[in-house]
C-alpha cells in the first residue's frame, strides 16, 4: 500500500522537485519506513524509483513528441539537464539518445504518412 501510494504521488508530481522526506511526510510515515517498504517490495530506494519513473516518462515523451527539443523533454519530466540524464537514459534503455530520437522521429513521419495515404499500395516501394 505504501509503495503504491508513493508511486501514485510520483505520477502526479514527477515534474516538480520532490524530496523523499516530503513524500514520507505526505504519507504520514517515517523516511526509514518508506525506504524499508521500497527495499522489501522493489529492491530499490524511493529515490531510485522516482528516477526510474522520470526516465520512463522521458522515454514516453520522446516517443510521443519526438520533434520536441530534448532539453524541453528532459525538463518536462523533472530531470536535470546535462549529460548525466542522457547517460542514465542510455544505460537504462540500452540505446544511444541520438539513435532513439532519430528512430522516434522517423516513426512519427511514417505514422503521419500512413494517415495521409491509408491505401496499402502506398506502402510498397517502387522497384
């Protein structure tokens, strides 16, 4: 229950600065109790879970809005600017950020083309 409520809090407030002590206070428990609950159920700290949530949001944001600037996307997910975020993203998802951005942009262009040209014959390249 504690972990679920914390994750719900993260989902509502991930764009904002979040202090884990404030989350514990919001839940009416100690920070040690919150740490224990996360360690027992998820094998990580609440801060690690928050970072994971924010990185997942960044992945989703880039996928859905690939033309948005990277800095803006990073800030919109409550992550700090700079190479550390890109490094964490690449380590977490196993893909280099420039390649991921390119792939997402191409996929968005393909979806837009498909909406404009829904017939199957438009998907075949001329030989």
